C-alpha cells in the first residue's frame, strides 16, 4: 500500500455515492418457550451460570433429543405473519463445528428443508428527508438450537463456559440481499423486533441477546451486475451500533477497492469504542459444516388442521392495525404508526376508543401527555396507572366543554396519575374546575375586566385587536380557569 493510500475516513460522500452498498441479514431470535428446543431444561434468562442444564444440554452419552412443539408453532406464527411458505414436512440437520460452547460438537439446525421459505417484511424508513417504503424479502426462516456462552475473565488466559443458553430455541431469519443502507437495515430490524413482540414469541430484547443479527456487507460500483465480496459482522445486539458498523464497513471496503486491494471474505467484529470493525477469522464455507440429517430426530409433519389452528390464533399485526386506525378511526397515518409501536399501546388506544367517539383527541392524548409521562418514568403503557375508561371520561369532559383543555391536562390529569381510582368528573367537581357557562356570571366578570382597563379598551377600539387575548386571560384568572373561553370571547366582542 502506498503512503497516499485512502483510509476509511477519507471516503467522501461524493465517492460513497458512486458505490452501492449491498446488505443481507441473518437475524437470530430467541423464542420465549418454557423449555429448550430438544429437552425439558428450563429456558430462562438471568439465572446463575450452569443451572438450567441437564444430561442432554451437556451432551452426556445416550441422551436423545425430542422436538419442542411450541417452538415449531412459534416458527409457523412468524412465517404466517411474514407471508412465508410453510413447509408441511421439515427435518433437522447436524451442523458440525468445534467450539467450546457447543457441548455436542455439532449444532442441531435446518439446512435443506427449513420450516419457512420466502416471504418478507414491509418497512418504512427516512431517506433524504422523506419516508420511503420497501419490502425486504426472506430467503428462509429456520429453527435451530442456540450455543452456550463463553465468558472471558479479562486476563486473556482463561475462558469460562455457561451452558444455560445452550439448547435455547432460535429462529434464524435469512434475508435476501435487498438492503442498501444502514437506515434501511435499522428499520428492518426494528420492524422484526416489533413483529416478534406482537406475536408473543419473543421479548426481542437486544441487550440480553434475545434478538441479534449477523450483518453481511459488500459494495459494488453503481450499475455493476455482480455483487462484491461480502464480509460478515457478527453478533450485533444494538440497532444503533449495527448502523454504525455498516457505515464504517462500507467506507472501509470502498477505501480498499480504491487502493487496488482485494477484499477477503471473512468474519469481523465491531468495536463500540472505536466505531470500527476488525477481522476475527476467515469465513467458513457451507462445506466446512458437513450438514447431514440428524438421525435421532424424525421429520416434523405440519398437518392442515394444525396449520389452520395456528392461523386462527394469530393476533392483529402492526400493518393491519395501522390500516385499521386510519380507516376506522380516521386518524393520520403518522398517528397510527406511533400508536402501533407496541401491541400494548395499540390495545390501550382501542380500549379508549371503545368508550369515546373522539378518536383524534384520544390519539392526541396518548401521543402527548400519556407518552410524556411514560418517557419521564421509563415505563410502558402496561404500567400506566390510568385506566382506558377514565382517560376516555377525561376526553369526554374536555370535548363536551365541561372543562377546558388546560384544566384537563394541567390540573385533572396530574391528580388522576396520583389517584387513578378517582373518576375525572369527581375530581373536577370537588375542585370546582368545571367550566362556567353561566352567561350572567361571566358577563359580570367581563364588565369588571373592561372597567379596570379603560386605556386598553380605548387602544383596542382604535385597532389593536391583539389585546383580545389580554382581556380573555384576565377573565379566566377571575374565574379561576373555569370560564368557558368561547363564551368569554363572544361576550368580550359584544362589549368592546
């Protein structure tokens, strides 16, 4: 390499624009079954090391696997949600490789006949300031068991092994190379995480490793027919860091090509502190794994009756709810996207809408005061103290004119948070916050305000119409915020 060789940091946006980044993902999702994929050992995160293990997990001689039916059902649920073709007869294979956290010396996985094939996920992402929609295709989704966990003590001399995770059921979603940017990839994984949570098959917690991805990245000149040599970045368990790794890797590969270097197919890791990838090992080929059908496991046959029962139990999916919220409740598409971020939030919104016809107001409350409260308390809607019924009652109070929005949001709502068992109407009455629409009483207050500010009245009558807000504010003060603002405006306009 010459002394003037281009470094990744030297790759300008203009040079980057002459290349196309091609990205494919292998997303691994741990399933929330009570037991592991081929044994009754508990499938629980966070327990003491090597406590959720039995003879089969640690591969004692003479042990035989048995398929967890619930894990197969969860795989089919995801396949249905993604529009995949479900294999009516699927088999398990042995993927052979030696690594300390793999007790058997092979992993039970699926090769030639995965449980789900094709299908895809529809995503929406921001590109050049505008939202773009795209479908990312799957090649297939297969079931496999997870490996154990290697724990390095920091001395670089010893490695400890925790086999609690070994045998945990995994779904591996292998995408086609349809992704073209870090932003698209982030949106894709975000939608997968949302989907598995809606389906109730995984918590999708990336920090705990329930959802992680291997990212395959290559670059090629725009218009080139052939893909470039891909590099795999292993075990990305953060969407933000995955996007950072892609941004660095595309520049690294472009710099190498511009310098006349050859990109090697390899496995790399991402260093969070430096924001750079580094080589770990030369990438294995499929032949290295010596796949063959596991002789201890019979084929899994998915009957029409079983498939129909799974389809009948499917919940409403995010894209279905987004469409429903727009068409049935008449709220904007943006609101619908926010309100379907989680299944629990969508269900809460529908529960509120079952008690009120003011659907847009319900959306505004959830995206405004409710979301602010949840953000401040690092919580989700499942731990929100106010019931859907009481929030709907508050919306009705406000929309009917019984209380103003400022009183509802700034006075009644905080009391409801502290005392969620109290009805909003009772709170408003006990604190004298109900809006006053008595014309005679309000006319008296209007006359007092006008009489107290003759100079302002004269200025208003000479054309300073902006003073109307001052007059209204003074009347509201005198009424302790209970005056009907619309009626106050009408009375003031008449008097002035």
